[in-house]
């Protein structure tokens, strides 16, 4: 069952979304060659807890970290580690925070140092897919319109769309109904209504759409070793159209965590 949200609930989700959006903004600014993905994880956890929230991912179904840190061919759910980022990597950071009982969930893919043109284009097109998906989050549209927008743009640029992992409803729990595939047919699937809140997250591959899970039971990689990109926003359906709850609306004037 898809759980619609009241205006008051959306206000609380907006607060959670703004927090996690600011955290991701800070993490993105931190990334540079030589930094480990575990350092990014630790900074995220500190920022979230300092803001009076908790990292939603930590302990979720046994996941042991505060962010998903996926590098290059890792699609999603990558474990933070001692891996030192290097120039040419693309690094997907997925972060969630729970504040006053509601979840914000967002992700981005960062180019580390000087990155090849084919990887830069993959990142750009994946972000464009997310923006096109957001545009479809209007009352009266259908879930298939979201998937079609992503699929048609990605495949039109020569990329493949991951089918094994999808977007989802979000609210008091990180994963609520419905599942929101990044592929589909326009006009198909449940009708979108005011008050729905979605976590939209296209995962787009340079090569094959097929994935596999590593022995840690979490890290998902492309079967052909080609890179993958991932972007995500939490989006509310309102009378005025889609509202991106995790898009930071005001400049961050102070760091949420010190450089120390």
C-alpha cells in the first residue's frame, strides 16, 4: 500500500531531506584523491549525529556503515573501506538520515580528480535521468512515466539501465511502497497522487545492465566491470508539482564538521 503524507509529515520530511542534502553537499566537497572511502563514511556519521539525527543505513537489515560508498564498477551498497580514491575514479555516495522519525535519502556520483570523458558523460547523463524522473512526479501521472523518462534518455545515449535495483516510496521507513523501476511504459502502473513521497534513484551503466553481488553480501557490481553512476533525491508530490526535499535551498555557510 502506498502511504500518502500529510502536509505536516512532508514538513518533517523536508527537514530530514535538507539535513541529508547538506551532509551530501559537504561530503562531495571533501572528496579528493588520497582520501579513503571510510573517511567519508566517518565524516557523514559525525555530521548526521551532530545534527541530532541518526544514520538510517547503519544497522539497516544488517548493513554495517553509515553510507554506501560505491567506486567505479560498484553500482550500489558498496562498503566504505581503506580504499584510497584516485584520480579517474567515479565515486557514488548514498546517504540517509532519520530526523524526528522521518527519513531523507539522497545520492550523488563524484568525479575524483581528472576523469575520462566517457565517465564524465555517464555521470552527466545519469544526473539528467534523475531530473527527468523528477519532472514526472506530478499528480495524475503514472509510475511508468517515471521509468520511461529514465530509460528512454539513458538508452538513447547508449547506456543501460540497472533493473535489479529500483527507487522506492519513503517516509517513516526508508523503504515503503511502491517500488519505482527506472524503466517502464508511459501511462502504466499506479497513478501518482498528491502526498506521495518517492526516493528516485537511477543507476546507469556504461556497459551491460547485468549486476552481481560480491561475497560481502551487499556490494553490487557490474558483471562486465564497466563503471556505473547513481543519483538520488527524495521527492514529494504537491499541488504545485514535484518538490525535491533533499535539494539544498540555502548555501551552507558553515561546515557541518571540522576539517580535523
